[in-house]
C-alpha cells in the first residue's frame, strides 16, 4: 500500500493464492465454525454442499492475510528505496460480502483487489480507500467477493510532522 | 432443546449468547495467521498506530462471533449456511481482556421461491463487550431447512 495520494481508482493487484486443505478447513472450523459440513467429511458429503468445504469466515480471513502480506512487501520496498512508509489504519467495515460457491477441500483460490473509490473520510491525515476483493477457484469460478475499506495515511500528514 | 427449523424464527425475536474472553495471546495468534499488521501483533508497535494499542483483527471478531452463535443456536438448527453478509461494521476496537457476547435480532424472514425445502432468516448481530460497548454489527441472511423438509426426509 502506498500513501493515499499515490493510489488510483481502478488500480488492481493480484494478491496471490491459497490452497484450502482438508486439515486447514477442519482446524479453522473446529475453532470458529464447527458446523458439520466444515469439520466432518462424511457428514459434509451428505449435506447440501456435497463435500467438506471451508467456513466462509476462513475464505475472508485468508483474503485479509494476503492483503496484509502484500502491504508488508510494499512497505519493505519503500523502506529499501529510502522512502517514508504510510501508516495503514483499521477498517471501518465490509459491505456486500458474498460466498458465491463453496470452497472445497483441495481448492486453490486466487485473490485480487481493485481500488473502487478514494474518499475524504476518517481522521485528519488519513483518507478512506474502498476496494473490491475477489476470490476465484482453479476452474475460474468466482467464489468470493467483498467490498472492503481501510484508512490510509496521506503524505501531507507525514510532512506536517 | 428442540432443533430449530426455519419455522421457529419469528421477526422481532432477540437473544443473547456467549461470554467469550479474548486474550492478547488469542489476538496475536489469529493475527499471525490471518492479519499480520502491527496493531494486531505487538503491543509496542500497536501504540504507534491509529488505534493506539493492541486490538483484535476485525476478521478475528467475525470468527469469534461465528463461534458464539454456533454454540448459541446454529449447531442446534437446520442451518444451511449463508450466501453472504450484507454489512459488517467494526465500531470499536476489541482489546485484550475484553469478554464478548452476541445479541441476535431476527429482522426478516422469507421462504425461498425456488427451493421449497428452505427459507431465509434475516439476522442482525451485535457483538458487545463486557462494558456494553457494541464493537461490531453485521447483517446477514442465513438459510435454514424447513420443518417440512425434515418430515419429508423421515418418511422417505
């Protein structure tokens, strides 16, 4: 992530991919979402999903992980070239989170982020970045999307310090 | 307790579930795996951020909410999951030592036009800490099998 002034609507980034293993699905679900179709292969096979599938919250959390890792890479690159690094604030929320299709054990989901809006909102020195995040499985089917938002520091805030 | 089907939800019902403590270790462990940012990983680094101290990832709060409502009623229901969430709002930071509970209000209910064996229940979730601050809200439509589907299954 760059400073707010350096971001552009329409910018798109491929965030990378994640393979959801049966073990990973069950470990997350046992902790946070122990519905049978997320923790038990046989029960899942009998359910309307037809097989073990990830908690939707895991699909979203993995997207968050890839966003944060992308931001870490950006910051390392800025630091390496001797530039200031923006503070990235918290997110006020998410809208229109959609789980279009189940994420089954063995699926590899590729995530992407596109900046949809840059708003004058938030505390002084920050702006609000609104993004569409998506997850697509190995067959090219859209399985996940959400409209996220995050406060990002402005360059002028840094100059004012 | 009798298993809950779509028919058992009534618009206007309000229930509260859970008493889940959140520790600094929980916050950091979730963040290390899913949201590696300074405000969720390290007390010292978090003090320099906008939130001014260590706080849970919003996705962690979602996951905790899911667990509380799973234990509260979802596991004892005919839940078929949810196609999505209309809105999640992170209103206040979740801090180490907070004890979270979830207030669930049934706001809407409709039968599925295309699938007669299930229906949708519109739910509004408020995640509250132990001093009563609402730290998160979300609005979703969950799918539940109808009781008639269980009868159909039993007689088949």
